[in-house]
């Protein structure tokens, strides 16, 4: 589908920012091109990101560098078992001089909020993020407070079998557009990490590549990527098939399908194309579906990506 010349120019201008963004991130997070690309696609699609892996593989560092490269305000919340919702949202403190309560915003009022080790907090504390992630607002002291625009939650979590973790409920998981895993670096890149400059020093020296206005321009450009009727039908067939198989506990919701198409648009944009192909749907399928699919035999959350791959194999491309 041909684009008007003005829109085509805007799209190409926006696309010119993506290469330096990825290159800058990859100087800090070495040897993880696929997870980095997925993470950027998630944020460009206006989605929240869940990074799950063992400690020490760069989850927190990736969240830091994404915020810095995109020129966004950043706050980090270390989730613990004794955390309360007010520790995230904020608290009202009585002002003796004015004789009234004043609301002091919590760390949630930043463009990028790193919810570090989110599954170490109790469900009560985790629930503080639900309204924020879905509505981009919070309710406090009887008032509705808008959050910054843009607003993203990047959460990290350790594998659920580790001691002291609380599994995220399905309603919380569904608010994340993608779940990715960092994985261990290959031997060559791991040696570079051992011998190279401290990642924290590299992070401190990293400069923003874009500002929020450029980011919004890139996001708008992703929205111009064409999705054909046949492609919509393919995604709908994939989503519908999850509701009629006996090896899945739950079928995918319409929200999952909408998120999948939005992420596929962004993936196509990063690949330099103006239309979404079935290959884009398949490429980001495990990241979009892995935390949404559960096997009937309670195999566990780690099987989600395998279930997504099974789904993609079972449904033919139209």
C-alpha cells in the first residue's frame, strides 16, 4: 500500500533514528542483539516489558540503557516482600503550615519505571501497577493523577522456582506486551565482558540518541506500517485456535491479538519495511505469547515460548 509522499518522508526520517539507537544499546549490552531488538520494539509499540532470567545476566542494565538512550526520565523500585502500594504510588503527608495533606508522588511518576525483581513483592504490592500500566494513571487520596507521557514499566523477575518469589497473576502478566529472556552470552562475548570496561561506566557515559518528541515521531511512524486483511485474518486464526485446543488452560484474549499486531508492526518497521509479513508475526510471537499461554498439565510458565512455537506450527499461513 503506497504512502503519501509526506508520510513516507516522516517514516524514513523516524527510521533513521533506529539504527543509532540499537548501536548505542549494543555497545553496553554486548552479544544480545535479539533481546535488545525485542525490547526496543516493545517500547516503540507503547508496551510494557517483562524481562525474566537468572540474576546477573544484564536485565537491570538493559532497562537503564533503554531509558537513557531514549532520553526519558527514569526511576527504579526494588521490590521486596514487605513493600506496600504507597511505596510505589506515593503518600500523603500532613503539612503543618498549610494544615492540609499534600501528596508526594512516588517513583511511579517517571517515564520509565524499573520494577526490579517484581515477583519478590506480594500480590498486594504488585497490584499497585495494574491501573498505571493499563490506564497511564493512578488513583490516590480520591483523585485520579495522570502519569507522564510516555510511560513504560520495565519489570525484571527471577525464575519462579527461586526462593522468595510470588508468581505474577494472569491479569498482571497480560499487561505486559512482551516477556523476553536475556540468556547467557556466548563465550566470545562473555570474554569481552570479562576484559572490557565496566558496564556501569559505559552506562554513565551513554548519551541520549533521541528525545521524547523524536520517540513519539518513531511511534507514529510505526503506526503507518500497513497490515493487510489477510494478515489480520492470520492473527485472528492464531488467536482463535488457542480457544479450542485441549492442551492450553486458557485461550488468548482480544487484547492479546491487538498487542500482537501492534508489536508486529513495530518489528516490520525495525526491519525496514512498510508492511507486516507473516514472518513478523512469527518472529515476535514467542515474546508476545510466552507469558500468556499455560499448559493444561501445569508444566509452568517456562513452557510458554514452546507453546507459542507449537501454535505457530499448527496454524498455516494463509
